[in-house]
């Protein structure tokens, strides 16, 4: 993967791998964790937990709706219930069960969707989760997470275990660039400022955080200094950081590996519009499904690269500089 290569970001583990390892380790601390999977545990990495705790792991086959119902029942019985499949399968196929059995009664169910975004590459569009964040945000009471790297994925997995209530986290298939250190701190609902700058702010989530840092480097070559925020928690959203970015830098560009409709960028725009409207740009999938191809080729084709973020930033800045 080329994301982050120009600024020397090392490639670490896939966020799905980090989630699987964290869940397995947490299983020793929390004997009430149970896991429900849809015959894809080798891919979601809940197989790590299954191998360690076979009596607390339930493979229900390719039956996402049933999986969510069982997880809701386990949660109602006092368990911390994780339910995992590919992001597109668990969020699209089981949405009604997530709504009625988990969101409505606020059950302690943790939904983890792997293979999110188009970076799954050759697996093809039928398995790409590009609507999952929008669907999760449509469920009142759900916390929604999009980790940028392996360290963020581990920290957010622990948070899901330690916090009562429904939550959704998306994970990725390929190995991600590493932007954090193992000891980095993550506070749910508070964006991490990874770079300072006064000309504009890049707000990114997931894989696009590394691309956002790379875009900031490219912009700095032209004398443009960008603040970069990692919006790892999309709900609850860090409204304070967004308002500060708008007031202090006067321009915002968002970047996400998701459809623009209903994604993180729209959430940021809503806050900016309410608190301090500024010129904005949006990087994401624009009303389209992707095709099959290599990760780098797809990110380039659909405009999810540092160069595209930098270009969108220049466009937004031109509006900021226009006399009023």
C-alpha cells in the first residue's frame, strides 16, 4: 500500500487483526465476553477468540439477522456480546434486527464490521462496506468508531468492552499505515490532533488519516499549513474540535473511505454549519460503487489519496480567500 509512504509511515497490522488480538486478550479479563460470528471468523479475526475460548464462541453460519438476535439475547442475559461479520453483511442484511433488538432496547451488543471500505481490493464491490457508517449512525444510541491503525483499533476495542451500550466499529482488510505509538491515548468523543496548522483543517477517519497526514505534507511544500484531526469516534462527535478548527483555521476538508452520503463528512459539516460556517471540501465515494482492483488502483481511481485531499484543500482555500 502506498498510503503514507511519502512521509515514511511504516505499514503495521490490519485493524481487523488488531481487533482480533485485543478481543482475545480481553477475553481473559472479562469472562462474560461472548462472540457471535457468521462463518467468517478467519476473516473477521474473531477466530483468535474462538481458539482461546471455544465455549464462549458461537458460529451461526451465514445468517446475519439471526446472529444479531442471538447476540441481543446474550446481552440481555448479562453478557458483553460481540457480533462480527463483513461490514456490508452485518449492517445491510441485519439492519432491522439491529434496530429492533439492539438499538431500541439499548442492548450491550458490540458490532464489528470487517472489510470496510474499498481498500479490500480484489474481493470486489459486493463485499465492500461503504454504507456501514451511515447505517450505524441511523441507529440512535450506537457509538460509532473508525480506527486509523492497529493501536487505535486495540484501544477502541477495549473501550467497547468497558462501556455499557451498543456500539459499532469498522475494521479494514489490508495492513494499515501506523500513525500512532502503542502508548498513544484515545478518548472516546475527542478527536486526536496529529498535526498543527493555521491555514485549514483536514478531518479524517480510518485509513484516510494517514492519507490526510500525507496531504498536509504535500500542502506544506506550497507554504500551506494544515491541521490534521483523526476523528476516530464519529459518534459521539467531537463538536468542540470541529468548531475550534472552523474558527481558528477558517477552512475544513474531510476525508473518509465511505460514501459521502451519511458519512463522517456530513456530520462534521452539520456541526460547522451550526457553529461557525466556513468553506469545506469533501473526499469520499461520491454516489458510486467501486469496481474490483488492487487497493492502490482503487484508491487512486475513486479519489481517496493524499493528492486528491490536497487538491480538494486548495479548492476549498480558494473560497476562503475570495473577497466577500
